[in-house]
């Protein structure tokens, strides 16, 4: 078992960065957020490094319940599958959901949406959460968890006032659940189960 809780280190670093960002000038803060953002304009200009930088920055400090949930999900994933697995799933899901949203918005978004700040931990979080469903007991429990999570993520997408971020959360969760289905097929009963 890894003695360093990398999920907690990551979440703490992002949170400390958010507090530091709050103390910078408004213009500098806005510039940094735009430089790290995976918005349509940045990706269309070939700024692919934002696929990583956007996962390291949040617009404002994370609310405590969300930060604790992020640490718990990443912590369990590290415990069950290891730090490398957790990081790979998190980054893959973050990038995949971002690119799916980019593909949907590229030709249709208005100027404001194309330049919107798009940073944060939520796409990676949703992917890891979806992937962790493979740790649940097979059968009805696992299926119910997957359907329930997808329903929760779909609810904001079907309401008025939805944002592309809502669609990104659903895409990220779908990527995670898709990964968990692949893990199920590849590993049979080898995954550690939540007990």
C-alpha cells in the first residue's frame, strides 16, 4: 500500500492554489484562469496543454463537502487499485469528457461560450466515481449504482438553464462507467470489492 495519500495531496494542492488565486489581482487571476482553461478557443488554437492544466486549477476554493467527497473517492480508488490507476482514470476521463464537450461545441458555440472559463476537478472526479462502480458487488447493486449515478448526472442536462459543464459531468461519468464495464470484462472477479 502506498504511504502517501496522493488524492488528498492533489485535492489539498488544488485548494491551496484556489486560496492563493483569490489573493491575486483580478486581472492576473482572470488571465491565469483563461490560460489554463479548456475552452473552445484555447483548444481550437492548439493549446492542448490545457487538458492537464485545467485539472490543476479551480475558479474558487472548493466547498468543504465537495472537497471531502473528492478526497474520499480518490482515496478509496487509490486504496483499491493504486495511485497510478487512479491518476490514469482521472486524467483520461478529464481529457475525454473535455474533448467530447469541445467536439459538441466547436461549430455551434456563441462567442461567450467559446471563451468561457472551463477548469476544475469535476470531470476527473466523475470519471473515477463511475469507474469505482466495478468495485461494488456484481448484479443488482452494481447495476443500480450505475443507473442511479447516470440519472443524477442526467438531471441537470435535461433542465432549463443547463450549461456545457453539466453535459461534461454526464460525459465524464459515462466514460467512468464505460471504463468500469471494461474492467469487469477484463478482470472477472479480481477487483477488490467494497465491503
